[in-house]
C-alpha cells in the first residue's frame, strides 16, 4: 500500500496545525528544515572584531520527532564547522546555533525547503520597491562578489540612529 493513500484529506487550512493521525506518528520520517547561524571568527585575513561576518544556512533532513530533528540540526551545524589556515593565522567558521526549526508538513510541496509568513503593505503594488532587480539576484552576482561588505562602524551607527529619530 502506498503511503500517499494513507494521508487524510485536509478540509481546513493546512497551516492550522493539521498533521497525520497518531496511528502513523511513530512510523513516518517527517521532513524538517532548520535555519542555522554560523560566524567567521576572525574573518579570513582580518583581525578579530565584535561585529562578525555571519552566515544563515537552511538545511533540510528527515527525522522521526521534533526532539530528533533538533538533535539532527545541531549535529549538522557542528559537522559544518571548519578551520582555514590563512596568512594572518587560522580563521574559523563556527556554529552559533539554530535560528529556527520547522516541520515541513503536508502544506509544503516536495521542492519547498522553507516558508515564512509576514504582513507587508500592498506588496503586489509595491513589488518594484520590495523585490530586488533580477540582475541583482545572488545567482547572477555570486561570481563577481569580491570581498565581503565591511561591517558598519560606530560612527555610521550613530548617524543612522540620529536620522531615524529626526525623520517624520
């Protein structure tokens, strides 16, 4: 018997927590996605800084329960750590932790790896202001990225705050 035939038909919003019944809860490997946070400490060929270059990485995997998924996400993060020996000494990509962990349930299609819900003011009408230009998408710019952007300095941070306070 195919697993697909065992799935109940959802007659409500798929985001309201509907899941497969308890009969199959222990036997199914569920899909999970985790958003992991890493930091470079120090950045390659740079002195140590308080503001660090970070990477957010989304990974997908199977697990039998939320606790097992949490343990697996931590293990994936720890295995992804690395050390690079650079001219100015070693640089480390360090696993900081898990930013978010979610089960990709029945509402997630096979090719989906992440979803987030948010409120935006007239997104379709304002799409030219919200969405990047196609030529600015990372798939087109990664080959010519150059060095990572410099972190903001204290001077720039103060100016931004001041502007925010005086704007109407």
